[in-house]
């Protein structure tokens, strides 16, 4: 799970090919060669766009064909030693103080992430911005829900819900990541976040004064 251009939501590789149109003999040609037979086409060019939560570079991965509807939600739970209100504030008011931007971001170390109105937004040192998600349900200090598409667009979005509840040790923070059918490569995206979310929440727990196993 990595947010670098190129996780997540991931994340995967998209390939675009320059296509040729078949001529009347069934051979590959283009409108240019029909108009001017002296024009010669170069072989098809494959453009590979590498995406990163938010993705890790990989060598020629095979795209997964698993339907996102068949994938279970990713559920991660941590406990922080504080009350619910303080836990919610630490998560939503100060993510720039604990989020591992050097690992999990679009612009890398030195950028700034914040909850800005209904957006989860990263800003680079040079002023560029990247929207990680759009919040569509805000219930402080108990929960929030957002469509999630770091390093991507709302067209390829998944869903996260983070809920806070009091427990004997302090506050349980439960993150549920679902909606994998909205990802470009559902299985690969889930696998990436299964690795990345524990790293992110571990930093949150440390920031809140909790112990990490």
C-alpha cells in the first residue's frame, strides 16, 4: 500500500496500446497509410503507467481477475490509551504528525496531510495537492466514512470507515476498508492495503502514547 504516484487506491499497472485499424486485406494499417502508402507506422508502443497507497513498483505483475464482490473487507483494530474524543481528534486533527508520509504518500517526505472540510488532502512542499478521499459521513467523535482513492481518481475508489469506541484500556479504533469492486485491480489493491494499513495505524498508536507489539 503506497500512495506514490502510481496504492490502493493502488495500484497496479495500466497498459495503453496504440492500435492499428485492419485494412481491407485484414492486415494492420492506419488511416495514414490508406491516404499515403509511403507513410510507415512504427510497431505498437506499450505505455506502462506505474501507480503507487500508494503502490509498490513491481516487475511485470499479472493483473488479478478476482471480482471485488468476492473479497472480504479489510478490518484492522488498534487500542490507544486515551478517551474517545481525544482519539478521534488525534486521528483527524493531527494526521500530519503521525502519518508515515515518507512511505505512504503521493509526494513523499516533506508533504502535509490533513482533513480539510470534506476532503482528506495531501499538499507537497511546492504547493501541489492530491486528494486522497472524500468524506461523506462525519460523526465526531464516533466515526467517519470516506470514498478512498489516493494517487487515483474517484472513478477508481474504495471505501473506508473508521470508528472509535470506549474500551477498558482506552479507545478502540476500528478501520474497515471495503468496496474493492471499485478498485482498478481489486485483489491486488486489497493485498497492498493489507500490508500498508498496519504500518499506518502503528504510527498512530505510537503518536497517541500506546504500546506497539
